[in-house]
C-alpha cells in the first residue's frame, strides 16, 4: 500500500517505520513461540517418560503385575507383555493393541499412532519377560494446542499494539525534526524577505540615479540612502553568518573570569551618545560590595549586553529611561535591562527569541538580536527571566553561576588590539550601537 499522497510525509514515514518494526517483532515472536512450543512439548514428554519409567520400576519389584495406583483423574498408564513368540499380550484392561512383533529394548522410547491416538511407549523388563509401558499423549496434545491457540490469538493483538506504539513513538521522535524543518523553511523565507528589502532599495536608488543627469546634492542623497541600506544589509548578513556558525558548530572561545559590572558600564558608555540624541537616560546600577565575577567568553558577554541595551534603547522613547543593573542573588550573578517602553505582550513572549520575529516594527530591526542573545545565554549556561519592569516597560534578566576568583579587585583582560580601557568588542563591532 502506497502511503505517499494519502498521508502527510511525516506520518507516512512514521507508519512505514512502525510497519517495519512490527514485521520484525512478528518474526521474532514467531521464532520465540516456536521455541517455546518445542520446549513445552519436550518438557511434557519428559514427564510422561518419567512416569512410564517409574511404572516399569514398580512392576519390576512386584510380582505378578501390580495395578497402576496413580490418581483416578490422571491419564492411565498401560502395560503390554511381550511373549517369546513375538506376540504382544494386553496386561491392562482397556489398553489398545500394539503392532505384532513390536519389541523395545529396556529404556528405549518411541511415539507411535495407535487406535486411541498418539501413544508414548517405553521398553522395560519385569515379571519374567520384556514389558512395554505406554501412555496416551492426547492430554499433552490438548495442552499444547491450547498454548498454540493462545499464541495465535495474542499475535495480532501484540502486532497491533506494537504498530500503534511504534507509530506513536515515531511521530513523537519526528516532531522535533519536523519543527526544525519548518523553522528552517520559515527562517529561509524570512531571511530572503529581509535581504530582498535593502537590495530592492539599492536597486531602485541606483536606477533612479542613473535614469537622468542630476545635481550633486541629489547624487549624494541617493548614495547616502544606498550606504544606509548597504550597512543594514551587511548587518543582517553578519548576524545570519554568526547564527549559522553557532548552529552548526558553536565556537568555543576560552572562558575566563570577568566582572559583569565592568562589561555593563563599558557597554552603557557606547550608547550614551545615542541616548543624548534620542533624549532618553541610561542608568547603570552596579554592586558596591564585591565584583560580579562570572566565567564566560568576554566577547560573547559584551555582545549580549550590547544587544540587550540596544533593544531597550529602541523602546525607551523620548524622555524615557534605560536601566542596566548588575547584582547578586544567592550563588548567581545577574544582568538586568529595564526600560520605560510599552513592555512585552504576554501573547508574544513564546516567540520572543525566534529569528526574524519582531513584536513591533519600531526601529526597523531584522529581529535577529534576541535570537543571538538567546544563543549566547544558552551556550554560557545562563538563565533568562522575562517580565515587566517597575519602570513600566520590559525586563530582561540573565543570570550566571558566580565564578570563584582568587584575586579580587582586578578587571577582565582586554583585547590587545583595543586601546586601554576599551571594552572587549565582539566580532564585527564597528564602534556604533548595533540594531537588533
């Protein structure tokens, strides 16, 4: 049966895998029940042989032939006496006739078909001559038939249960893969859309500028717009490449102890010009008791702080406030960003860190900043806490386990290619606030 076209691809694939698993289990089940049936039959036959041997032993010790004293409900054991002439005479009432001239050596066992059905026979010696003891195997055949009937009835139930279980497990196992595939498709579509916009603007500005002779001021204005769109395009491409490298094989810069308060202060200084331009205030609150040491790559934490500060700055609004707080809570160090913006819609929190997701169109961002921030937090064993700020806007808090540092009072090492006192900048940092 072809499932392709009748069912969604993921369900059809899971059904094929479940069918293959059920077939394999069916083969194993058939082999197991065959071995079980043989073992049960062999065991029952051995018990019959033991009973016959015990009966012959009793007869050998008594004279004349002693009657069978087994339970009246048990299958009777019959005795036959073999005459020197080869005639087999009946020693017990009701025993079926044996073939003429049949002889069995003492201890020899055989199963034959008689008038009363299959019989198990064993040769012996007693009462002055050869004897044959026998017992009907109808009870053994009946018991094994019941076992086979039960196994036959259980087989379809087992296979159906196996198919249903394998299908359920397969669908659950494929769910993350399918979600990842869909996210990848959405990511590709969103990336194409985000890249198409600046490329369309650049193409349109170039076409208009070349369509007819223009004044130098008009050319400068067109080139300025092209430069802005090129910068936006470069920023999107850099973020996409960073996320792609992080997804495929996250780079592992060396962790080192760093003071989170120092990173926060240095990042805030980079945005003070932006705050003065847009008329909002940036506040930094750092602990006075002790440095806030964590163990993480400085360039990652610097980029994370830059993303969160830029995100808060875009929503603070004129006359608003962006508060950057570094503190201690238990054995963890926290970095908290608050703003006076509109806050976060509870319905959008589930997709807050999705790539290309924007809660509003404010700021014209590509929606990659918080996705990058989430990748950094996950890779540095940080923990998010998202909520509402006392300032009226959003609250983003990241916490890390406090690092044990032998020498206190020192600052994190700076990059040698930066001037003294400059913060460790992330890859691709141009000295301007990043758009998220």
